[in-house]
C-alpha cells in the first residue's frame, strides 16, 4: 500500500506540473511575471494542495527512523551522472562570470563544484561491495550543501519577488527544499540514518514537486520566451536532479518494513 500511495503521489505531482506548464503557456505575461487571467491565490491553493497530499502520503509511511543498510547501485550511477553536470555547470559559470568579477556568482559556482565532487565520491562509494560513507569526514558533505544555501539567500534576497508573481516564489522554495533535502541526505549517508523516515519522505516529495515538476518546466518556458538564459535553464536542471533524488529517497522510505526498523538506541 505504501508503494501504491507513493506512485499515486508522484503521478499527482507530475500532473500538477503539467497543468502549471499549460497555465504558464496560456496565462502568463513573461515581461512582468504576472498572471493574465484568474486568481493567483487559486493557483497557490492548487500548489499547496499537492504539498498537503505529500504530507498525507508521508503519514502513511512507517513511523520511526530510516536507516540505509546497503550500497545502492542506482544511487551510485545517479551520483556519477549528477557530478558531471554539476561540475560542467560550475566550470561554465566561472568562465562566464570571471570577466565581470561577479563574486557572488563565482562563489556559488565553486560551491556547486564541491557539490559535484561530493556526488562523484558518493557515486563511487555506492558502486562498491560494502556500504561506506563518501569521505572519512563530513566536511565535504556539509560544503556540498552550501551552494544551495547561497542560492536560497540569493533568490530570496536579491531576485525581484512578489506574492503576485508565482514564478519567483516557486524558485525560492525550490532552492530551500533542495537545501533541506541535501542536508538530510548528507546526514543519512554519513550517520547511516535519519530520525524520521516520514520527514525524509516529505522532503523528498516536496523537492521533487517544486524542483522537478514546477521549476524546470517553468524555466524552460521562460527561456523559450526570452525571459531567462541558458545558465538559468542549466541551474534549474541541476535542481531537477536534486528533486529526482528526493523522489528516490521517498521510494526507498516507502519500501521500509516496520519489523526491520532499528531501535532508537542502536
């Protein structure tokens, strides 16, 4: 039943993302970011409803901590592929921003390179025969999350935003969910467990919905209409990958059986 609920919730997220894409195509002014028909609060209500559904699906999951007990080939392959994309984005941003001395963007690019390096080491660790942390120290893992922290600050503090403009609001919460999810995954991979599998499940689904189903199509349409550049589209693709990792985490949690849960004192 838990897996069936997970599949249903994923389909709802994809459907909501498709509807949002159609809404953007038909009723969005790309020069201002404002909707041209209907209420913006109705749209927020639909998006909030999907997140509530993710919360309900999380409550269906087995209570208690979630522990990773064996290396995951899927996580290994994902880590290797994602590391290449993060490193390519970081290198491209450095070449693009260095002549302009955009220090905020350059620091963010370096931090995303660290994210790519950590993903590479994570992928290699999970392609081995035994479960081991990506590195001996969690310092690199913590550093791998800082790019998302800086992105959240930049989007919240510097990007033009208004509750009447749904696009920037989605981008802020997308960056925030990527930060929260990546932090939880770093803890899981170094400590071996998270205190609440339900919380990890919700974070994973929320990140999948906001980063993959909402932001990526939104940025693609914005790029196609000339409102965003290729660098924006590439960044949204990276966040979409984090969203897919969140879906994978939710799927793993949904497969946990109650009688295999570790004790709190273990």
